[in-house]
């Protein structure tokens, strides 16, 4: 997964970019990056590993060195982003959020001729943002390049580009991830999650449709490519990934989770002493179940949030088991000799539910 937050303003926007990007930290755990553009200083960029230290802590010392009226930040689960690109299209920064299933195939078929190469990361994998930038640069303008990318990529590819003229946002062709624009008296912001915009004083202004491309300046939004008519937004955003205060396509995440629990209770006839959600995202589903079933809600498992991440994130099962075991602390008096209904929002690897049942 991942997320981005961009700002175009009539004043220095680095603090909005800093806090807006930090508010997307729940969408990724590996890399964080910020870039700002100032007419006099040009581009300034920093990228840090955020696996063991939060985004905010990593970038606080960088803020004094970064200034500009245009800026963006990116949270990533894999590649270092955003990248700075210099080509015949000028200087621009690019951030990619999604999953490019045919990346290796694109590299082999599109860049097989002599003279084309990519700087591989330590894993040997090509940076998705670098690949996307190279594809865009095959064309005479950014918009045609982005359209080509949207049609070529199998999977999902949502983009944010920063140029000296403003931001260019492009939503995945099937709208799997949301992209919204907020507006205030000084300018506009672009985000995956809606709540950072409102938290930083931006009013909801525009929601991109599937495949739509827009240019965002301090004055507002200019459509560069119309949206398509097919929508396949990722429902896992409502169920698990999305932050409770965000809304997608007009529906709030927390409200949707209440409804999921409500519908589950309507299909159920289990008798129990209490109903509990697996923290954190399962709690809202349990509240909806409790309200519909009239079975008391309780919290027999408390998540130690300061240090433990999601248990399905690590690549190794041994580490997933450790996180699942350590991050939840049971409350004995709410569990022993009780009949509990446990509601988890999803099953990815099955690690957390197995460990919690053992508790």
C-alpha cells in the first residue's frame, strides 16, 4: 500500500506537506519522502527509512532546510519515493501508489534495446516510480505519458507529479485508490486520505474519478483527462486499511465498519457474554455487531500501539508470529470463564486470529 499528500499554495507549504504526509503513515511502514519546490532555491528532497522510526521524527530535522510553495510527501511500503526526474519534459518529482503486477514484463519488452537501463535496488527490483517516470518520458508531454502508463500497467497505479507549475494527479484507471483535492484561501492540497485535508484547514473541493488526470494549482483544479466509466475501488480500504475518519466515494470508514458488524449480527444467532473486536480496526465491526445483537461490547484485548505494527506486514512468518503475540495484551477478568464473540476485520495470513484465540 502507500499514500501521498501534496500542496500548492501562495505561501510556504512545507509544514502542511509534513503533517499531511504524516497523517498517511498508517498506509505504509518502510519508506517516507518529501520534496518541495521554491522558485529561487529549486527542488529540495529527502527520503528516509521509517521501519523503526515514525515519519514525523525522521523528518523534523529536515524541515528547516526545505522551503517552497509546492510540495508533496509519500509513504511507501517498498520503494524510496518521491523521485526527482530530469528529462526533455523538464524537472519533476513523481510518487507512485499501487501495485504494478507486470513491472518485470514492462522492463523486458519496453526497454530491451541498447542504451536503456535502470538502477536496481538492493533487492534487485526496479523502483516502480523510476519505471513509471521512464515510461512517461517516452512521450512529448506528461499527460500522454500518464495515459500510456494507465493503459499499460496491470494492477493499480495512482500517481502524483510535482512540477514548477503545480501538481498533476492521476487516479488509477479503475479507481482502486481514491484521490481527493482540498481547497482553502491559500491554495489546494491533494491526498489519498480525506481527513488530513480537513484537519489542516482544507475544505473538500474535488474527487477524481477512475482514470482521471487533473492539474492542481493554488487557484483550483483543471481537468486534463476525463474519468472513465468503470469503478473498482478497493473495498479493503473501508474494511481495514483506511483510517476511521476518512471517507471514500461519500461513505465514511467508521460508518461502513459499523454496518459490516450490523449485517454480521443479523445473520448470526450466537449467545455470548460479550462481543469484542480485534484491535484496532476490528473494534468498529464489533460495535456494530453489539448494537444489532444487544450483546454487551467489551475490550478483552488491548493493543500496545506505541511500537507494534500490523502483523501481516513482515515478509517472514516468524516475525509475523512475534508481532501478533506481543502487540495484544489480554485482560484476564474479561476472558476467563466467559463466552466471547471475537470479530476480526479480515484474514490475510491468519496469524493474528490464531494467536488471539490462543490467548
